[in-house]
């Protein structure tokens, strides 16, 4: 479980993307550039990770963050495992959020693909992990920059099921 209150909890920034997910709070940002509070504490001082479309990122540029490696040898994770998380995607020109399951031999499975404004509130999403293959794997969250300077994507409370 990662609520981002202290750090990234072993989640790693991808070195082959265009920019990074940032750890932040709502109390340190301008109004209209993300959630008013985090999901965990429901407070402006609570932390989450965020990407924002801005003049620094061209539309279509990507930020990726990867989970620690999960073992395929754990049969319960393979059969019943999943990830639960909360996302906030708000803005007229928002980009996309894609969630992948990637094996150690780079086989990618898309678990979720969201594009566009999803509303100015935290939404809960539970995803079942793909059960094929015998390789260890990671879950990767990819945020793609949109065209609006105030538009952004936030993630909080990333939790793997007990089976994993």
C-alpha cells in the first residue's frame, strides 16, 4: 500500500520517459491545477503524485512510474490478484492515464486506458492483474500530457491485494 505521505514507497520513476510524476500537496499548488485535497487524509496537506500539462511538456509526452517487481510464483496473485487505486483527472484538455502490466521480458498488457476529463473528484478503480505467463512483473502508471496548462492527473492510495 502506498499513500505517498512520506515517499514513493518503492515505486520508481521510469528513466526512458519524458518527465516525472511529482509528489505534492494541494496546499502548495495554484487553485484549479489538481485536486483540492489528497484522497488518504482528505486534507490539502496530504500527499499524492501528480502530472500537469504545462509549457514544459508538449502534448503527448509521457511520465511513467513503476511498482516494485511482483513475483509470478505467487499463485494467488496470479489468480485473484489486483490493484486498487484512486485517480483524479480534471480539465478541459486533459491527456490520458494508461495502466500496464509489464513482465520482466517486456510483455505489456494494458489494464486501463482513460482519456479526457473524468470529473473534479477522486475516483476509485480496482483492476484485476493479467493471469497469463510465468514471468515476474510490474504495474506501470503512464500519464500522457494534454493541451491545457491547468489540466492534470493525480494518483493516490495505490494498494495491491493481499494475494500479491
